[in-house]
């Protein structure tokens, strides 16, 4: 925590201590891009202060995280300690592949039999035509 206000902390440091990002520079990049909302207001600066009770909304991977700040961080500790800093208001759903899931049935990349050697130019063109790349 900083010496200015013991009731607040820099947003980039809190995100890093809560283990949402591997480094403060990654948290800074998200903030500089204007991709985080602090209690409904878009934040563009890493030095923005976060307080207990604030709600943060930001993308993380393919999910949108919504967390409520429960405590300010003293240090970047282990994951169980970091999870005590926030309450997840929109938990990330665990994705289990289902038989009807189209992602399971994506077409495989073209392959060659073992020992067939490198494809010739003619083979590569045939593979490109198969894949739909006519360029």
C-alpha cells in the first residue's frame, strides 16, 4: 500500500497481487487500452486508486471477469491468499467438451503417411486447393 491513503491502492498493483496478471506491465497494458471498468467507469490509467467495495469488470482470455474488491493487498502472495482479496461475481464457467460441441469435430490438418518424404510442389498445390487457398 502507498503512504498517501491507507484505504486505497494502485489498480495495476492490486490486479498483479490478486494474480489476475503475471506482471504489472500486463496489467498496465490492459488499463492503457481502456479495457477495465472500475464501478462502471472506464479506467485508462494504472495509477487509478482502488478501494474495498469497488467492482472491477475486465476481459481475461475469452471470459469477462467481474470481481468485487474485498481487501487491499500487502504483497503478492500464494494463490489462496490472492483469492481472499476479491469475490468473483461472475465465475468463469468450467467448459467440458460435449459430444454436440462443434469444437470437438474440427477438421484435422492434412497429413502424410510416415516415410513419404517432403511434399513436392505439386503436392503442396493440391493441399492448398483442398484447403481452399487458391492463391
